[in-house]
C-alpha cells in the first residue's frame, strides 16, 4: 500500500502489507488468518471500486491516450467506465436472468466465480512482493540503485521446480510468476519471460545482487503467510 503497487493493496484498510503502514485496527493481529478470505472479495472490489479509484492517477499519467497528443477528459473516461460496467452487469447478470434463469442462482454463481478469481489472483500478486525475503520500499523513498536492480530486490519469482508444471503455471497466471521480468520488461509479452529470466539470472549472478526465487507454491504461500503474521504483531509505526 502506501501509494505503491495498487495490485498489492487489496484488503486495505483491514490488512497491513508493509512496515510503513499506519493502520490503527487491532484486528490486524489476526490478519494471517482472515487475509485469505479478504482476497476472495478482491476481484469484486476491483470491478466496482478500484477501477474508478484509479481513474484520477491513470488520467494524470496519460494512460488513456487514444493516440499521441490525444488525451480525453477525465469526465469522458468516467462515463466510459460507467458504460463498460453497466455492460458487464448486463452480460454476466442481466442476460442470464432475462433468458429465464433464477435471479438468485445467477447471483450466487456470479459471486462464486468472482470470489474464486480473487482468491486465486491476489495470492499471485502477494507472493511476488509481500514476503519477508524481499526488500520493502516506501513510496517516495529515493532509490540508491538502478531501476533494474530495484525491481530484482523488491520482487520474488515463483518458478516451479517441475519444468512441465511450471510451463502450465506460467501460462495460467500470464507470466506473473516471473515477477522481476514482469516489472523490468513491462512492454514485452509474457511468453518471453522464461527466456528473459535466464538473462536476469546471469545479471544477478554477475553483479551479486540480492534475489529471491521460490521453487514451490507451498514455499511462496507460506512466506506470504509468515509476513502477514509478523506485520500483524508489529507495533504501530507513525511516519506522519
């Protein structure tokens, strides 16, 4: 959180992800238990809340440009977003009901699918950054190394030891298990991540850079759970 990677902030303000967080809730001492349930709601919040929250920042950064020199107004982006969300609701909820399905059944099935997506999606993001082994970096803190080294230090890869299973896993998560490459080469297709990771590994070995790689999902998930427990027990820190 703290204005950093927005993919990692699902659960705030009920989950503390960094030592820099100023969360006041005493409930976070139990976050290593309930965080997995919180993640199941992440996709729903993403659809109806997070996308709208990001409009201001993304518009300022120019992410909505249609073509070079063209920047639509924020109001237009908001209305377009509302239109897309209404279309989403119509397609995934409205149409099944209009064609005769029981409304309660449709809503329950939609909730089941989106909650499952959140429960799977969020741990993938968290295993890459919210683990004790990687360096935490406060937003606004000046980097003392190159961008590439910074990405390597603050990211962890999850490469399964079985090559066949790793290939399937990489495909299912869109290459997000190769997080260092994902950040350092953000404009390159994920199908090239395994090959690029070999280059990054050579770079890490040559310059003796701190780097973290998990070779099983169990180890990566355990590491995230361990950090959640540790951060839940830390005293409140005030950086204001």
